[in-house]
């Protein structure tokens, strides 16, 4: 796998052993990038076996042998996935990103196999159809409802050709989503605004120290660097008195993945939009917005628009009325925030 050596046995892979640390935490210092793919392979195989057992159960479906069994399945996969995606989000690198590109379509394929399992869905649908007669607690009824909804929204009730197309779309979207995120991260890591002492007006001591350390890490001794890491750029946007420099940082932040070249996301976005629209139509929705919101509180795009329009009207009314939100010049209200940043915490 991309030149990485895989462990030869579970005993050498900390992801596949019992975690004996405080609160059952994983042994993070011992976990290496090369441990993840073998751990995913084993956890996926274990979950497939569990799902197969539930699906093939000759007994009539019950809450215990179907829904509760599903709830208890996938323990190893949850453990491995949770550790991996925490590291991929907080402490990534080339090797972790390579693993992420490999496992994203694998996980999408696994999800397809689960949610498009016709026999398994038939068990869930049978339970859902007679849910009022099962004597379920409120919690059990809710869990059954969520499983039925998730399977239907994943395409379990579609015919085979539609399911096959949906599975292809899901795998492609998983790969595109991973590439999208990694492109944004690449642009984020590549950017640094190198500054002089005179450019730091308004910055508190902690932000100056962090900018100094960031510059030294990048080979700019005796200078300061603002990066697109949230702890760096958000502090700068909040405290800096230099509107021109704040604009540079803000523009760099919003243009991650939109700078041309290998990390540009425009083509990826266009393909994702097309595939999301196709998936929504396969599932019986007018478009992706209707699909996405159907299982949310708002339910429809029109309801979301009404909510936003109502908030905008109230906001405009508050600004016209000159209340605390618009603020007096020194009050730190919205108008003050837009014009100049807060100086709280500056040293």
C-alpha cells in the first residue's frame, strides 16, 4: 500500500488489541499510518460477517434479533474509524492522506452493501409495518423508525438497476469528498503571510508569539507568519488593526481549493453537484436540497428560505432601530465589528 509496510499479525497492530488505557482510550503513540489499512480490512470483514448473520437469521424478525443486533454490530469498525478520522482531521500527513484515499471508497462500498441488502431491509420493513403491535418502548420505537428511514433514504426500496447506479454514485462521491477536503488542506498548509513587527498592530501577546513560532518553523527568523490554521487566522482577523492585512487573510481563507492547479476544486464541485442531483432523483426527490432537508427539521427548501428571510427582516429592523446589535461606536456591536476588530485581550 503506497510503499508502506503492513503489520503481519494482529498482535503487532495496536488497533487490533484490547485498549487498556484510561477510559479505554487507544494507545495513540503506538499507532502508525501503516496500521490502519490492515485494521480496516479486518474490521470490515468482521462487520460483514455480523450483518450476514443478522440478514440470514431463519427466525422471524424481532426487535432483538434485527434492530438491537444491528445496533451492537460493527464495534471494531467504529473503533478503527473513530481513531483514524480523528487523526485525519487533527494530525494528518501524506501517509494518513494516502490511507484516507484508499479507505473512503471501501467504506462507501461497505455502506452500500449494508443499506442495499434487500433481505435485511425486508426484516426491518416487516418490523416497521407492525411497529404498533410490537410493544416497543418509546426509545425502541424511535430506533426502529431511524433504521427504517436510513435504509429507505439509502435506496433499500429501489429496484436493482437503480440500486446499482446509486452504489456507483456513492463510491464516486466518497472519493470526490476526500479529494475535496485534501485539496483544501493542501492550500491551507501551503499559505503563510509573512509579516514584520510593524504589521502586528492590535495583536495580543499570545497571537504575536504564535506568529513568531510559525515564521521560525518556515525559515523566517525574526519575522512573523499568519497561517490559515484556525488558531492563527481567526486570532488575526479578530485582533489585527490592519484592515488591508485582514482582507488578505480572509481572501486566502475563502479561496482554499480555488486557486487553480492540482488543488483546485471547481471541477470536483461540479461533478459532486451533478451526482448529488442524480442521486436525489433516483430516490424520488426533485433535487439534492429536497433530499437533504426531508429528514431534517425544516423539511423543505421553502421552509428554510422562510426562516432565513424572517431572520434577515428582523436583523434589518434591529439595525434601523439602532439597538444594541448595531452598537454604539465603542460597544462592540455588529457595525463596530465590521469596521474595526475588538481589542479585548491585546497586550
